[in-house]
């Protein structure tokens, strides 16, 4: 993926298309392996395509295309910030193939996402990073990102606890 002089081919950032999903899913598997989270990888590329291109609220995505080869992706979605009464974007995944890391692909993906946020009137782009992922932490900080707190904890309701709490609902939710 370089020109005749050995320079890296330019990367083009674009919106994800349906035909990109199998390759993005392949890269997502690489992310799960790197983060040692493959036990949580229970979806598949068909489900991802539905999230990206089906009806209703949608996941959104960008891909990094270098010489007709996808070498990175970003998945994101809008989140409403009630205290500010404004929207922000949440970056769910940012992944760049190991062979091209350090060549500006991740920065190009984030720059494009920042442009979409500015253009769309979003007040921020947020994401989470595993505390042991020093290369990612360093990368984000070099781009000007900062931690937004240490006193908040993430919680999740799922599995049996989700089903048990749902069963306690007095009235089904309508109009959603």
C-alpha cells in the first residue's frame, strides 16, 4: 500500500457502505482479540448490517480506505446530553489494522468524525478506553483528548437481572 517511491498511499475516509460490513466485522473481531474481550463477541456481520442500515435509530460508521483496501473503521452514534439539552456523538469503536498504525489512519478517522460533529452541531465526541491500553491513551492525548472524570462508574443491567427487572414493569411501554 505504497506508491512507487515507497510513500504510503493516501487514505480516504468515507461513510461505511453495505458491502464494507464483512470487512468491518473482520476488523471488529481483531479489536475484540486485542482487548481480550472475545467472549462478548456474540453478534455477527448480519446483525451489524441491520444496526447500520435497518430501520429506526441507527449506528453510523466510517471506514478508512487505502488503495481499495479497508484498513480501519469507526462506529459511532448520537447521544442526548440532558444537562446541556444538546447532542454529542459517542465513538463506540475506533480500529486501525496493526500493519498501518502510526501512518495517520486513526487520526484521519477521528478528524473526519470531529468534522461531522462540528458540522452537525454536536457539542462533543466521547468514548471509553481500557485503562491498560497505553498506546490508545497516548494516541488520544496527542490529539488533544482528555479524561472527563474518575468518579463515575459504568453500570450494566443484562441477563437474568434485566429479565427480572423487566418482569416487574407494571405497564408495558407504548409509543416507542
